[in-house]
C-alpha cells in the first residue's frame, strides 16, 4: 500500500508571514518577535522570509498595518458623531486585543494601505460634517489622543477597578485629610462604595464630541 503523502505546507506569502507575526506578538509581546522565531513558527528557514519581507522594520510596518486594518473606519453616510463614537470604541477593542500595538502605531510613519484608509475615511467623515481639512485634522488628533491616553492609563493602573474600594480603604488612613481634604473626600466615596472611581472613556469622548461640534462652525 502506498504511503500517503504528507500534508502540503501552505505557501509562504507576505500575508501569511504578517498574520503569524501578529499572533506571535499577541502571545509574547512585540519584544519576542524576531525573524528567527517567526521562521520557526512558519517551519521555514529564516532567509526564506526575506523573499517577502525586506527586514525587521518592514515586518513591523506590516504587522502595525494589519492591526490598524481591524479598526472599522467611519463612513460619511451617518451622523458624524455616531461614526466617531463607533471608530473610538472600535480602536479601543482592537487595542485591548493587541495591547502591544498602540506604541508602535504612534511611533512609526504609517503609510500602509490600512493606515492610509483609516485616516482618509476619518478625514472624509469630518469633512462631510462641515469641518475644514485643518479642523478635521485637529479633531482626529484630539479624539485619537483621548483613545491612546485612555489605553495607556487603563494598562498602567496598578489596581484593577474591582479592587478600587479595597485599595481606598487600605491607603486612606495614611493620608492626612487636613492637608489633602478634597482627595480624601473623593477617596472616601470610593472606599464606602458609593462611587466606583472608574475612568470611563465614553465620558471624555462625549465632552470632546460636543466641543468639536461647536468648533466646526467657528
């Protein structure tokens, strides 16, 4: 009886390399992403990657653009504020799924097709709403700054939201209420559970969208 042929390995393509690199970064962080590790995951020699990827920088550009491609861009067919809300929450969802990606997105010159498409769609949405190109750029940057800042805070907080009340009860006794009366008053609300102390991105986003709505006609 003839021995069946082993299953054929999928052909090596730039898209397959990028998706594998993305999965590696999700598992071990972008620091763990190397051409050697990537080749091992793909079951090929490292040199064969260079037929599709120029170098490590090119790989990072491809991975970043793949992450951005998972953010659903806004359209011009609906209320611009609803579209910017949807875009903001889509970005946060993607950032939570790929928490290593935001520093790379803001730290690199992104001219990949997905990055350009997201920026172009965002500018188009804002232009259709009555913003000038300059105002649209400022508006996009303001919303993005809120999202990136919120993501940084969310990832960096030393205490999880469900433990805020316990942390307040632990640390408040060591803080002088005469010297820091307002901080202690707020902390007491958290300690007793009448305020959760959670920073909600939607609160800041709504304030920003209201302000932008007034500014576009200025």
